[in-house]
C-alpha cells in the first residue's frame, strides 16, 4: 500500500492545482459559478416539448458583468445582419432582465416608468434559441420567466408586416414591445401617452447596451403596418404594439 501513497498524493495535488487555477485565473466567483449551474439546469429542463401555457424559468441574470458601461456605450450600434446561430437561454435571460427586470426589493425595474405604472409588456418571438421551441413567449418580470403563449411559426409573416425587413426572420429572437395604455393614462390622462413613448426609449436603450455587452446585434424597428402586425400577433385587444427589436449573434 505504501507504494501507492506518492501516487495518491500527486493526484490530489493535481486536483487542488486545477481548482486553484480555475478560481484565480478564470475569475470564477461562487456567485458566477452558481449562475452557470442554474443556467445549465434550466436549459436541460427546457428541452421538453413545450405547449401553450408552459412556464420556462430563466437563468438568474448576472448583475456584475465584466464590461464597463462606458465600453458598452462605445460599442452600441444598430445591427441588421445576424449569424445563423441560436441565442442561448442565458443571453435571452440577460436581455429581458436588462429591459424590464426587477432590480429593487419594492418591485422597481431596470427602466424608469412614470409613477411606476409600468405600461409595457414584453413578448419574445423565438426563431432560434437553445432550449426554446419556436413561437411567441410572454416575459413575466415577477419570477423572471417566460410563458409560451403561441406556437405558430410566423417569422416570415411578421417580416412582411414590418415592410419586409429581413432581420426579423433572420434574428435569433424578436423582442416585441406592447403597451397597455390605461395603466398610465388613468393616472396622467392624455399626457400619459407621451410618458409611455418615453418609456419605450428607456427600455430599448437598455436592450441595446446589454446586447453590446454580450457581443450581440440588435436594431430598433418602428416601421410596420400597425393593423396587420397586431392582427398577426393576436396578443389581445388591450395590447398595442409600439416597437420591435430583433436580436441575433453577430
């Protein structure tokens, strides 16, 4: 048995050295390690067949990234061509959290809203995403999750309704901004409409900056045939679509 002791000691030292290298040289904190494990677990569970009404838990967002705000601002661009690659569930999670995620214990979000009325609801049309089937999903900021609401594959029809802008069908996802105007106008009257349009800009810029930090491309689209697009999406009579943002790999 004694002759195996040096071998065991060498093996143990190698494992310890590998762990040390991972922590020191890769910059892996316990929080980031936990986030990665959560991402993998959620992605594994999300490959099951999904039906309308299915709820998909998103990986917890990273709130202390490696890119500075100034760097993200310097990289912010409108990108209209994307690689034919799927987005990861972690990337989608991060984008949606940046757009409308909760960042305060009182339920306040990452983008300002007049009187905290939060008229915007985000929907995601998935073209290519790891762990998600094609279709339309509703983002629930409470619980940070997606609900599959529609399994239709309508990317080509949506592109046509948006004046044949091909990036809508080529992107990994398209984030759809819809507003319930009454949430804000009941407090501010007609002026609340202006506040809602202001809020769209706040949220869109958050998505732009988060996309830059993730090395993804996006572009804001306001050119589409309103009635044709809303009829196609069929989100409900309370919702009015205000903006589209395709996002894809560069």
